């Protein structure tokens, strides 16, 4: 993932969004010595596009990206 623009920490997970490669990634940080990638999503043109996403907000179990 190149050019992370925002990071949001919730519990044992960190969420990152990249403007450059249109990717949202989730990382398990329960053991800071061993950070594990959990999942990622990349989309620059579809219905759920991350094109231009620069901010992450998590509220009431929902994740929002802002571009």
C-alpha cells in the first residue's frame, strides 16, 4: 500500500486508506510486535470506489471514507 493518507484505530485493529492506490486495508495490531494484515479492498471505478479517499471515519459499526 502506497501513500497512506489516514489511519483509524479501533480496538485491536487499525484501518488505513490510500489515495494513491485506492485501497482500504485492515490490520490486526493486538500484538504490536507482529502486525498482521487482515483484509484489503481496492476499487477506483466501481459503485464503492475509493478513488480520492483521504479520510476514514468509523461510527456505530460502520466505516466511512471521505474524498
